[in-house]
């Protein structure tokens, strides 16, 4: 009985420890990784989930190589996406990127600083609002604004000041279009035209991380930035922030040398086969236990599914409508402030859709905007009309 008493004390202490650990708030890793499979605040898992809904006609390819190393596998006109803290483009990378863009490709690079041959070739210089000493006392946030809407209607997307403080203060103004600015009017996203393609350069890479994509309406700013690329295949290289992600194991030499690798695999296979047959002869049958299902919510889920689960159909509709209007302004250069006869005629001619189809779509948009809430059926109907319109007819 005495032994049982001590066992109960130890068991109770262990149970209490487990309960305290379960009740404690989850500790996140705040390391900036920009990794597409990292669900911590400064990972890019949410961006990875969001991108297929923006590039519906293309696939997203991830790798850990330099752009020069993958040049043979890239298609002509394919998009390249680079997300990093600092982009130091050397001569081979820069020469390939310039050639790729001049031949019709498009490259989006988001980094807080640009250096090396790439910076000098494009004539880029960046500064920081903190170094400019223009920060207002007590204001820790900074707004970013898209430049493809009028100043009066420009919406502000707010981020921590220290995370979006970098901006472009020198670039080729003749070949450059500003796509987004911060609260002080300084450019944070620019398009540099080269040949048949463009460089989309952004100085605020942290806005693409999990913590900001799920905050407020910031995904609208991110979607608009990514929409500067055409709807094609995207090659996302993570080399410039994470390196090659090669194993540091002592077996690396063995596994990268083909004869030794075959010998290693054959040895492991022989051992496993021996263990399998020996276990059948000497061990009783071990019942198979099905693993418990993980019913916990993922830290990050697709933005659309998140709102749909809450039944906020009107919110989803407003975001779809905002994306459509932004698409029309950027691709057809048509004002979207008034939906009148002239608007229907211009948009019909430029988009290739019948005037009746265009008028039907915007009649429904006006109707949805007038409602305080909408049903799931109305949201599905609106989404079908928008998707039909986004199918370009030329």
C-alpha cells in the first residue's frame, strides 16, 4: 500500500504538469523564414494557400535554387517570385533576369534592401522612414496605399511601422510606374518596364507573411500586388532567404555519391527485410491501431474558407467585387466610379464580353452592395458571373 501511495503522488504530479502545459498559450517562433510551409507568424504558408486563387491558370513551383540554375527549366514568359529580407543579385543572376524579362517574362522581388549588380544595373536606392526621423510620436503603425486608385478613394492597409519602413528613393523614372506608396507618399511597390516584360519590385516583404495576411483586409493589398504579374505559371525560389536547404548530416557525402548511395540503400533494405521476416517468426501479431484524427484548426487556412466558415457571405462578396474593379482598372483602364451606359459600352468593347452580359453583372453588383447581408446562393451566383467575366474573350 505504501508503494501505491507514492505512485499516486508521482502520477498526480505528472498529470498536473501535463494540464499546465496544455492550458499554457501556444508559443510561436517569431523567426523570419518566408518559408511556404512555415505556419509561424513570419512564415509564408498563408501566401502559399492564397496564390492558387490568384494564379488560376498557372501552377506554383517551389525550389531552393538560384534563378541562374533553373534557367533551362523556365518557360518563356514565366513568372518568377522571390521573397527575402535582402536581395543581393550577382552578375549571372542579374544577366539572366534581364534577359528573361526582356523576352516577355515577369519577375516579382520583395525585399527590404537590394544590392549587388542587380541594384546597380537597375539604378535602385532604398531608404528607411525611421532613418528619416519623420515618425510621429506614439504612432507605431504605417499605412500602405495602392496607387492604381484615385487619391480620394485610396484605402489604407496598416502594418507595424518597423515592418514596412523601407521605400524606394531612387529609380529610373522614365521606365518605372509606382504601384503602391506609404503614408508619406514614398513608393513601396514599383513596376520597371524592360523589353516585353517587367520587374515588380516591393520593399515590404513582411506584408506577405502569415501574421499580416490574416489581419484585417491586408490580403487585398497582397492580392493586388501579386496581380501585377500575369496569370501564368509561377516559379517561387526560396534560395535567396533560406539557401539550398541541404542536409547537414554526415551521410550527405554518401547520399550524393551514386555508388555509395546505392550501397547504403541496399544495406538498409536488406536489414529491413531481415527484420520483417524475423519479426513474423518470433513475434505475435501486433494489432493495428488507427491514429487519432487531428481535429484542431490549422494556424493558417485559406482566406476565403475562413470567412465562409463564419457565414460572412457579404464580406466575401465585397472582396470579390473589389478585386474585380481593381482588375478592370488595371487591365482595361476603365473608371469604375459610375456604372452608366458609357461604362457598359467601353468595358464591353475592351473586355470582349457582350454588353448585356456586362450590364447584367454590374446590375447584380449594385444590388448586392445595397443589401446588408446576402445568402450563400446569392454569393455563388455573383461569383459565377465574376468568374465568367474574368474569362477573357479576345
